C-alpha cells in the first residue's frame, strides 16, 4: 500500500536547471530525486517515475537549505533507510535531511502557509573566492538605511505585479510579505524575506530594486509608485540566481 512521505531537502542549485524536471535533460533537482526514488521502489526506467511535489519550484541556479517535498510510494524500508538509500545514490550537491510518513492529504505546496528566503550579496574589495557560487558580488557597499526605508513600503499585503517576471500571470499577484530584514555583516549584505508566498522571480526582483535604492539610482519612496502602477518594466533588475536560497517552509 502506498504511503505519503514528507522529505526535507538541501541542495546546491549551481549546476541545475531549477527544481522542475524538463524534457531532454536530467539536470533538475526534481529529476534527480524522482529517478532515485523510482529505482528504490523498483520502477523501470521506461515507465513514469515517482512524482515528487515540492513546496516551491526554485529557478535555475537557486539553492535550498530546507526544501519540503512529498511523494506517495510503496516500500518496506523505514524512514531512515529511505533517507540513507537516497543519499547514497543522489549527487553530492543534493541531500535528503529527513524523511517522515505524512498524512494522506499532506501536499508540500498547497499546505504551505509561509516561506523564508535569503538573498546574500558581497560588497567587499576582495573576490569572494569560496562564496562566489552563493553570493551576488556588488560594486561597493549599498546604503543599508535607505534600503530598509524602501523595504518598509513593501511590507504588508500588496499587489506585487511590478515584481513578477511572468507578464501573462492569470492568477492574483497580491501577496503578503510580512518581513524584509536587511543586515550588513562585515562585507556581506543579507536580505531575508518572509511571506505567505512569492511570485516568479519576485524575491530576486525585490532585491535588485532595493539595491538600486541602496546605490542611489532610485528613492525609497519610489516603491509606492511601483506598487501602484504594477509595471514590471519600471521595477529594478532581477538579481542573479546564485545569491538566493530557500531557507524554510512553514506549515500548521
């Protein structure tokens, strides 16, 4: 009998084309995990694999400290044995941290009530040799206080259409972002976002726009205009993928 399992996953997204499997390539997080799970339960390569559903489909190059996913499988292995089997066969840049039997109706995406993302920038004078795959290297250090002021206008429930990469978005672009924390730690600037959910590239566009405030290219008050007009072309650049990490997913 199949049971629903919940997985907590970490991955370095540097060499992958994002979470979601794509035709003609196996270089996706979902593809790698589904292939190993399918092998574990004895599904032949020519048959459809086990379907693994995630809390949020990360883009190419984006990382995860704790992605939550679920899949329905039939196996005699214990939760720890499933975890150990998967880690034995998954690439070194993907790790299953925990496996638990979940309720039959648990869905990693639809049951999520909040998500935390972290975006990391480096503004020092030396090259971040060992962090280069996980930070956005800036040309100097932005004004933190101006960015915090700009962020204050973005917090709360708003229509974030100006910060959505999908111009043909048919569903609502209203989201509730209840925290944007910006801190400077030595030569690093760390943005932490928490909200009920985020639109395509939203965190990266928010970060790119706030950085433009920090470098004096727009005023903090411009955030109000962007929210009101809802025009993606008026917002800032999309910050590079490598600086973004999914940190946590909230459930009841």
